[in-house]
C-alpha cells in the first residue's frame, strides 16, 4: 500500500464531464485528483467515438472549459466548425492527446494529478461523509483522503460503492449503440452522391469552407425505419435487406458523419441494440451481435454507396455507447415539467435547448420533442445520501425523459464546470467560518 495522499477534490471518471470538472477545479486552485480506468481521457468522446458534440447550450453558462477544448483542439487540427456554427466537430482519436495537453497546461499550476488505469477499490465513510477511498492501480493500493468527491463514471460505479440510492422511475430504456469508423472513403464522391439522392438539407447536408473546415468537405446524413419523415437513404437499406446483406433491424437507425482532421474517415452512430444493462448475459450477447451488425453495415455501404467502394474498418469503439444507465438520487430531481414550464433557477448549471431525445428499439416509438430554453439547478448534481459527493454527466438526478435531453456532451461539460465552482464556493466558505 502506498502512503496516504490528501486532496481537496477527487473526481472518479476522466470522461466528458470529469475532464471539465478537473480542469476548472485545478484552475480554481483546488488540489485535484482525476482517476480514470482507461489509459486515456475523454470517455464517450474518445473511447466511445461519439462525435460531434450536439448543439445544445444557447446561453454561455459554464462554457469556459468547452471553449478551451475547442481552442486546444484547433491547435492539433482536430476540430472543425460546421455550417450551423457548431464548433464541436472533434477528432475522437486526436482528442485523447488534446485532453492530455489541456489538463497539463500551465494555468492549472500543478494543481491536478491524473491516475490512468486506476479504479476505486473501497470507500471509507463516517455517517454521511466519505473520508477516504482506496484506489487500485497495477496491484498497488493507494489510500486517498479528500474533502469532496465527484462521481463522473457515467455508470455510477463510485456512487454504488458509497451506498447511494438510484432512481427507478421508468421501465423504459434508451437503446445502446456500438459506434465505429470506416476509413479510405472518397468523401468528395460520396457527397456528390448523397446530394443527388437526398437534397433535403434537414437530413443530409455538406459543407466546405476554407476557415472552418480547412477546405475539406464535411457532411452528415441519416435514415431510420420510423415513418414520421421521408428518409431518402432507406430505399438503399431496404435493398440491402432484400439482397440478404442487412437484417431489417439494421434499418432502425443509420447515421453517419465525416470526421474532423481525418480525411477519408466516416463515423457511424449505429448499430443500435437493446439496453440489457441489468442482465450481463443478454448484454454481452447483444454486444457481440452489434459487432456482427457493424460488419453487415460495412459490406452494405461498400456495395451501395458511391465513394465507399474501398472502405476499411479502422476503429470499433472500445467504450460501449450506453445512453442511459444509472441515474443517482440527488437533492433535487429534475423533471419533464421543469423543462416544459421553464422552471426559473438562480445561478443555473446550464441553459440549453437540446430536445428530449429517446432512442426506442420499436418502430415509430422514438421521441424527439423540441424544448424551449431550460435551466438545470445545481441540487440535481448533489447526492441525496452523501454530503460530500457530487454526481455529473450521465448520472444527473433527472427523470428518464429529462435525462435524454441533458445527457449531450456540452451539457455534461457544463455540469462538471458548475460542480467545480460549487465545491470551490463550499471550501472557501468553510475556510472563512
Ligand atoms: C451512442 C451514443 C450517442 C451519443 N451521441 C451524442 C452526440 O452525437 N452528441 C452529443 O453531444 N452527445 C451524444 N451522446 C451523449 C454523450 O456522449 C454522453 O451522455 C456523455 O458523453 C456522457 O459523459 P459522462 O462524463 O457522463 O460519461 P463518459 O464520457 O462515458 O465518461 C465516464 C468516464 O468514467 C470512466 N470510468 C467509469 N468507471 C470508472 C471507474 N470505476 N473508475 C475510474 N474511471 C471510471 C470511463 O472510463 C470514462 O472515461 C451520445 C451518447 C451515446 C451513448
């Protein structure tokens, strides 16, 4: 066992929300430890290949980290700004290096330590306070004492070790996705093809601009089996099913994007599969089937999409795309009514307008409900059970539907930033007392 180390804040999970929290904590002179089980940072943004950031925030609350991330990614040519002014088109692989750079920048004044390939083994509590955690890295145990702890694991593993309660307000589950990237695609040729097949700017659009996209063409397009819209690409997917290359379920959700700083690469936000996170046996079977679906989709696009003839599989996500997992019981549970009624909140964590977005496995059951600007209170990020534990990102204390709006990356980053400032405020007040 290593010698006891002391911090102001320990953040468990160095993904989307955890990195934002660590950066702002360290910048605010809090002695911070970030614990990550992978050998890289970024979580779903890197290991999950989840690109691009969805446009979400309409106001500038707690966006300092996000802006800094965009600025740093630009230096590495790992970012483009799309035609809708969304500057969150990142390269998921280079982002790992961008995050290392950002989180070791001079402005953090050595306030931040990062432990990779490390997990929490044990939590020691007294009444409703966590005192110490025992971390595990390469067979070594590391005892850590801290004033505040933040669960940014996405899964709630740390909150579970702390004995926290979770929300069980719905039998519905969002579908998972196993994302992947194909390389060696002739994107110029493909863009010509989709512009002819689908000129609907709402579903398919392309963009090339000297300043924003480094003069490379970028695009997005999609198709689903839902009948609420006309999906121009569906006729190709149906043909793939008829020809025995695809299964009908492969038509359920198909979405692709070009990738910043990776000419010839296309990122797939599919295949989707059932969310059996409460049944590891079914879950594992689904995951294996998802990989088979990737192979079907790969064969399909090579055969039917102009520009994909020489495509190769270059990356299958190492982190499964689980949209909704375990939401933690917090001091305030944010609800759909709060969103719809635009609940007024002083000092909000974020102000956003990303819609309620539920990916269902059943035809015509998915939901994309437009919202007006809504604000999130900080109490939805503070554990109801443990006084010095905050939860951020996918763990936010919100009902099932509201969670589907809040989970997008920019909102998760704002949550991390807001909690860093909350902890700073608490420790500063405590010192004064
Ligand atoms: C399939 C899919 C598609 C999506 N599409 C989009 C999109 O297009 N745009 C968008 O903006 N949002 C999208 N989202 C939502 C968004 O990507 C996620 O909700 C968000 O990234 C979650 O951030 P997080 O910090 O909660 O979790 P993560 O980013 O997953 O970070 C969690 C981190 O914790 C680490 N960890 C876990 N357990 C431990 C442990 N015990 N000890 C140490 N570390 C641990 C993990 O390795 C990981 O690095 C999508 C999500 C999914 C699943």
